[in-house]
C-alpha cells in the first residue's frame, strides 16, 4: 500500500480525511464468538477501535463506541456495526474525566443491560524533537488520555463485569523499544503494559481476564495527525514486512483476547507489528 504524504491539524485525527482510507472491514465470516455480549470500546470511532467495533459486531456483540468529538467518523462506525445486525451506542466525551467514564459505563449498561468486554483503546500522541521541548500541559494531557482514561474506564466497568468478562488494553510497540520523538506517548504505553499485568493478577480470582495488544505502525488517523507529510509517506516501510499494517490486522488480536479463545491467557500482550522483535 502506497501512502501519499498528508497531514491533519488536530488530534486524534479524522479517518474520513485520510488517503487511502484505512481498511477496517472484518475479513472472515462470523463464528459467533461474542454472541449476546456487550462491549464498550474507547476510541471506537476510527482506526483500530473502529475495526474492533465492527469485528465484535460481526461476532455477535452490541457495541458502545466512545469517542471525543469526531462525530462523522463515529456515525460511520455506528452504521457499520448496525450493518452487521447489532446495536451501536455512540457516547461522546473525554475519557480523561473520571465522571465521564462513569457516565459512559452507566449509559452502556442502561442501553444494553450488561457489560462483558471493555476495550481501552483511545490515545493521543504529540511528537517533540527533544525533552526540553515537551510542555508540561502536553505531558499531563497525554497521560490523562492514555493512562488515566484506562484507569477510570476500568474502575467504572468493574462493578458490571462478571466471571468470564475481559478487559483488552491497546498499548504500543513503543512501550518496548521507545520512540525518540514520542517520549510522553512511549511512557504512557509502558505504563499500560504494567497496568495490564498488575490488574490481571488482581482480577484473576474473579475470573476476569486482562490482556493487551501492542501494535506497530498501523495506518490510523493518529499518523497524519502527528507527523510531517514526508514521514507519513514512508510510514511503516522499515518494518520487516515492508509496510504499515491495517486496523483490521490488529482488531483480530482484540477479538481473540475478548472471547473464550484466549480463556487461559491473562496479563499477556500480543504484538501485531509487522515482524519487529521486541522483548517482554
């Protein structure tokens, strides 16, 4: 896939403005792995979150889609979920606000009657060339979205999650090898790995599994919203597979960890990253 140089001027970016459009469509027929389940997905309007939402719907789940303000993208995701024969609920707000996370979970349970799967996926990133250029407000904002939001949403969801439920946290390859331009983002992704492992241990006696997915370079709205046109044009080409990945190549990992296929896995992280070898 050739990606032409392009940029967007706001985070987390708009999928409908990307060229080419990311591929989020499920690639295989349903096997009913999430029948009668309810999932809440943050950052579900676009990118990996959208691909997961549509795939979960194909597998039988109703889906609550949490997003910040990208209404046009969220509406497309809603239509795609409904085209799979499932119900979709759109919830707009800031996951860095604990009160909003409580409200989002309450609205999901009120609409669908239950909650079985939480996918913490929303994120933002803001490149800087040097640590001395990192503003304090950016550091705080990145941690609020990428870390606080995961804590707040998990805390809100826990009273509604029973035995057999799953939490899936999206982290990143940068948690393992860092990124010199994404210092605060890499730090948040490392925090998510530690959070995943710690929460998994704590919830194992309750039969609730907690796992993570650490994507490599995936073609999502965060990319043109973060980097120069020149960097976007070469995005992913240094990976062993020689290209950026597509959201639907990552969402299958979220599905695996959300359903009973991974019933003997908790505290683990999957690595759809185009062949990059990372430790941990």
